C-alpha cells in the first residue's frame, strides 16, 4: 500500500507523470486509483493528483497525513500540501519557481526558505533542478520525466518496467529525450540518496 | 500585433487509446469507462453539452466506430435528441453536469411518462466541493422528483458495468435511467475490464404510438398510472438487484451508503457491515429493514443531502446520518472515520501561510483586454459562466454577478427595468460565445421585445474554453472535427432586432473603451462582439509569428499601471533605494516591471497602457 501526492501548477505535465507512474505500478501487478481535478481548477492554479496503490485500493483520495511521497513540480507547491505529509514522508521538490499572482504583482514575496521549512519539519527532502536536468536531457518539456525518474527509485517497480511504459505511452519523437530524462532522474536521486547516506 | 485574423477552427481528432478489441484490463477514468460502457451497450446516438466533470464522456465516446455523437447547444436539446433517438428504437445517451440537468429537467420529467423505445440513459455528473461549479446541488433528488430510477457507481469499473445494466433496465422497465457520478468517480482512474458487446432488444424504425408518446392530458393521465406501476415494479426489482448488496462484517456498526462514499466507508471501517446501494433510487426497503435489524447501530454515509437517510427514516428505521456526516463538501475516509468515532486524527503538520495560487486567465487571453476596458467604465457587470468568470478576481475585479448559464442578460435587463432611466450607462451583460448559444439568445430577445437598452457584450473566442476547448455551433466545427455550418452570432443578434451590433478586437483596449462608452450610453439595445481566439486553441498555440513584448528597464518608472492587467507574464521586481540609485532610477522608485519571456504570448495589451512607453516589442529592441 502506498500513497503518492503529485502537485504543481496547471500545465506542468503532472497528469502525464502520474499516468506513467500508474501504468508502471499496474504492470508490476498492483491495483491503483488516481484522482485528479479538471476544469476551472486547472487554469494556472495549483494542481494536485492523488495516486494510491496496493493489492486492493478503495478510496481514491489520500487522507491528510497519509502521503508516503510528495512529488512537487514547483517549489512553493511543496509547502501547500504539507497537511498531507507525515514525519516519514519523502518530498521530491523541483526547485523551479512559478510565481503566483500575488508575487508577480508585488503584493507579497516568494518565500525564500521553502526547502528549509520542509527540512525544519524533519522531512526527507530531495531538491531537484528538474528544468536544468531536462534541458541537459535535450527536452525542457521532459521535466515531468526527470521527476518520474526520481520517484521511481522509491517504488516497488523495476526501472525496466518504467522504461517499457514510457516507450508505450510517449509519442515516438519525444521518446529518446524522455527515456534520457528518466535515466537522469534516477541518477540524480541516486546521488542524493548516497549523499544522504 | 495588428489585425487578428479570423481563424477557422480545425479540431484535430485524437484517436482514443481505448481499443475495443483487447480484453486486458485498462486504466480508465470514470468518464472513459462510461463511454466504453455506452459503446459496449450498443449506444448509437449520444448528445451532450460540455460541463465539468462530465465533458470527457462524449469526447471519448465519439471516437468509437459506428456511433453518432454531438455537442448540443444546451442540455435540454441534448436530452431531447437522445430521447428522439430512443423513440426511433436505438440506444441513446445524454450527458451533462449537475446544473445541466436543471436545464434538461423539462424533457426529463415528461420522458418519465412516455418511457422509451431504445434504452435511454442520462448521466448527471455532480460536483460536491464545487471544484468547477457554481453550486453543489445533489441530483439524486431529481430521481425522486421525476420518478426515474438512478444508478450510482463508485469507481470506473462499476461505472462501465452500471452503464450496461442501465440500458437493460431502461428497456425492460420502459423508463429513462439516470446514472449519477461525482467528480471523484468521473475523474478518478482505475482498472476496468472490457466486456461483451450488447445490442438493443428493440428494432430501430418509426413507430406511431400516440398513447405512449403524445402527452396530451388524456394520454398523460394514463401514463401517470403506468408510471406508478413501474415504480412499484422497480422497488421490487431493487430488493434482488445484485448491485444492492450486503457485505457482512462486524455487526456492531452497519453502514448504508452508495457511490464514492462506499469507498470511504470501506477504507475507514474495513471490518464493518455495509449495505451498498448500487441503485440510488428507488430503495429496497425490505433489504434495508432486514439489514438494520441485524446490526446494533445503523449509519448512513452519503455526500451532500440526507437523501438515503430521509428515505430510510421514512421506512421507520432509525439511523444516524447528517448529525454526524457533513452535509456539504466532499467526504473522504478521514472525515467519515472522525464523524463516526468522534476521534479526530491528529494532523501532523498544520498548513503554513504561503501565497495563494488561484486560477487565472492565461497570458494573452483576449478576455483580459475587454474586462480591463470594462473596468474603466464604472458599471455593474452582470457576468456569466466560463473562463471569463475569473475576471471577477483581482486585479481586474470586473464582474459583479454570476449565477448560471445565460443569466447575465436576463439579470442585467431586470436591474435595468428595476431602476428605469437611471440605469442607462450603468449596467452591462457579459457572456461567452458558447454560453450565448446555450441560453443567452432568449434573454436578448427579451431585451429587444420589451424595449430595453441593455448593452450585451459577447466574448467570441472561438471555443468553449473552460471545459477544455470544445467546438460549439459558432465555431463551425463538430465534435469529431468535421467542418459544419458556422452559426453566425452577429447575424443572430441582428435577426433578433438589435440595430447596433459592433465587432471589436478585445486586445485593443483603448479602442474598446471608446466603443463601450458609446454603446452603454445608447438608449437602445446594443451588442458588442469581441472577436479574438483563445490562446489555447491549436492554431494559436502553433503560430510561429508571435511577437513578444518586453519592458525596457531604463524607461520603466515603476508606476505599476501595467500590473493592473493581471497578466501572469508581467512581474514586479522590488528594489531597495540603493538598488534604485544604482539602476539609475529616482531614489523613491520602489521597483520596476519585467515581462517573463517564457510566459508572454504577445497579445500587446500591456504596451499602450504604459504612459512611459517602456513596453515595446522584443523585435523593436532587437532581442
Ligand atoms: S512598464 Fe510602464 S506601466 Fe508598467 S510599471 Fe513600468 S512604467 Fe508603469
Ligand atoms: S506581457 Fe503583455 S503582451 Fe505579453 S501576454 Fe501579457 S499583456 Fe500580452
């Protein structure tokens, strides 16, 4: 049984990332339920997807305090869903910033201590510059696959399974970059885990 | 910038993944599963108006072979088309969001009298928590009020199966069947097994059966009696209906529940006894009484209204329900557990105060330009339903009411009639293209016919934006991407009798303000059509000739005027007095504006607003 919370800003490829992860879990023989919200909530607003897996999954929603892993596609968003986390939760944070309206219009600043706040709660934080990594992988749009690569290291699924799913699901012309991004993601998380001992 | 060319809409059809041949389990959303269920049930005709969370049903269904699917102008028409198809002896489907059923309620109530020939299923997709809606009405009440059976799946797998059951029931009982989903069924993905293809038991063709289909009072009175008999048969059917089932467990607590609430109960109390109602209406009273007699305490767990609870209590069964379970918003396993046990789960981390991230109009959105212009008029803006409702938020703050699809025009006119001449120049109605076609036309007729002077602003952005860019009659493209006759909004307005119809470019704010001023002051009905495509329609996304804008930092005086547009691409950079000095600004300048080149869409709305001519095209700057 595991609960993964994906969050970020509309248009960041969160739905595809959670989809690829779902397929990989299914291929590994697990039941999954994934919940997302469409419509008005998507227009540049904060977006969240709940993914639950296990032998049999009932509720599609993760309860507060029950997320095992949070994958934040945008730095500030990692803090927004804090009540879903517990002390054991792992937090993968894309350090990319997308400024909310109150920041762009100069009403309030973008908090400069997001990672420190997360760490201050005793959480295992894995900051990833996914945009830069995606650029190096040859496709800035592959930010989501970098993060899927990072996430995959914590799931009971072989990397091969993920690769097979990406090959099935991603259009031909983006495939190479996405496979590369996935690999990069796994390397990044590997390094972070080693550094953490 | 310059002239916005009028781009015809070519919707490229995406072929669905959902193959019909495989027997392997598929990962489908509730909506995709409903589409598959409809296809497997042999549905031939489907009609809908897009509405979250129901939209993807038809978008998926239309890709199956051998079916007809359409976007109707509104839900009433959608249901009538489906009913007609049923009269012709084929299986038919109408889908809509919860508030859409209000629009379609008229045919629904009488379709319950006529009954069907081919199976007829109506999907109502409710939205507890109002993720994307203006209210969270509980449409189970419609099943009761219209005397129509309702099935309520709890996940995608059931959603598909229930569709097939619904069609069989519809034909067996000669009734339309409602299938109710909620956001957490419609937009949840789960594993679904494809199944066998079925066909209607009815033969397609024209059959004249006036005593069944012509609801003159004399016929309707007879059908009314039939309706009662049918409900009695359905109540009996409910007792043995396999999807009304008891899962015995610990008998201290017995839960009666349905839909997604069932899943929350199972997660919160895996060992308890549960009576799961696959049919939300009518109720199996024998089964319920029997279940209640075998457990110590009965709890009804349902989202929104005490629908099951009221009926269970009316059977003389005592139970606990809404005194424990919240009657608004969504539930989840945690809420259910806390409500029943009284024990709050400890939240480990409290929310921390961080900047809010509300949805916003996109950079380059044509709505932003026209609402900025309207905000300069100091008028009451009767608004409507669409992306543009976001103009009610800061900094545009230029919508003053928003009720339901099409309401802008009627409410503006009502205010005007209430205030008489004093209202001249003080009220406008604003409505989108798709919403105007949906139910704005009749309001406009009222204004003309009853000698009003309301100014109606129709925002024509060539698509139905909020629900995910569906074509509509005014785009001249069908759901499957075929080119069709374009319904001309301007011609409609003229035909209704509006003498002053002007079409403007919403990106040109100064010109728009001038036209707005002239028209609101006019003591006659007038329509202003703003024409510019949504930035998310494919032609706009693909265009190569985008000219981006930038702020020349040396020219920016930090007056913040451009920020009032609320374009996400324009960012304020605060500076300290020292920095200001270093940058060559006056010491008291608090900051400067900057345009984020990744976000800018090149609409050009911001440039003329800057009195200091600091905003220029990137080309001009040679960058
Ligand atoms: S760019 Fe122009 S309008 Fe915007 S703050 Fe600077 S001077 Fe003012
Ligand atoms: S920055 Fe100016 S030109 Fe660019 S999208 Fe925003 S308003 Fe339009």
